[in-house]
C-alpha cells in the first residue's frame, strides 16, 4: 500500500525539512510514500474539495488567512478517516488538537524520532475503510481499497481479485496477498479462497454465499474453526456498530 501524506506549511524550508524526515522513514521501513505539498490551508482544503484523499496530514497551525486549526476542523467535519498531525511552534493548542481528534502534536524544530513515532502510530491506526492493496495488473500498478474487494480465488498459477467493479488477474499467490492484506475482515476459508466477510450474505452448509451470489467452499478439515471465526467476527462487528 502506498501511503499518501500531505504537508501543509507556509514556509518552504519547514516543508522541505519535514519531507526529508518522512523520506528517511520511508526508506527505513521500505514503505512507499507519496508526498503532496501545500503552502496554505486554502490550497489543502481545495485538494480535499476536489476529492483528493490523504492518509495523513501534517499541518502547521500558524498560517496566514486560514489557520491550521480551522483547516483541521473543516477536514474533520468531512473526513473522519484522515489522520491529522499538528507540526507547530507552540504548545498552546493542545486542547484544540484534542477536539479535532489529532493523532499527534509535534513541536518545531522536529526530531527524526518524533516524526517516526508519529508515523508509526498513524499507520498502525489507519482505518480498514481507507486501506488499500497494491497490485500490478494489466500492465499498471493499481491501488485497490480493501473495502471494495469481495473475494480472491486461485486461477491456474495466478489469483483473481473480485472487486465491486471488476475482476483483476495478478501474478501473485494467495498466501502473499493474504499477508499484504492483513485485515480482520478477511477470512481464508479454503486454500483457494480468501473472502471479505463484509460481503457474506449467509452460511449455507459448508459454504459461504456471497452478496453477488457466488458460493465459496469452506475447507472440510477446518469447517468448525472457520464457521466459529465468522460467527465471532459478526458479533464483534455488531458490537462496534452500537
């Protein structure tokens, strides 16, 4: 998954300094990161209004015209899933940062360890709804939101990813894809099938009926265990939605 990060600061040297630390983190973790730069809160909000999505936003508070705190309030009002990290010179806005559910509050001048810790926390808490699976299919790199993947099955020596929009064929094994996804919403119910439990309509004997009508078998040697995993997941999901 490529992590998309926005840096919003009116000072170019501050943007460059923070970008270097994020790039160092990217190299140390072998994590692909896309950086986007904004010199004002208005520019950042315009990107949001154009439906540009960011996993993490590093936001200075003291900027002309539209303050970072006001930008954060507007982001939070429309985008619950975006992680906001304040990067500023003052501790005076601690309470305000709590009100907008900021993930962290960094004081300038930044230290590499502080930036790395903030990124670690944000990445550990990326919601399932915005996580993506990076795959190479049809001669291009694709970012597939996990929430759109219904199930994956084995097709010869390849895997087919069935999404809500299309079916993509990739030259990757199911074990590898399962490791990359690493989501509690996905269940390996058979050596040839990995399914997203959000798209299960019902349990029918030793199979799952998916929302598109597909019947996916349950491994005969693990029937009881897999059925229990699915039942436990449904209880947890129902409890989280209360």
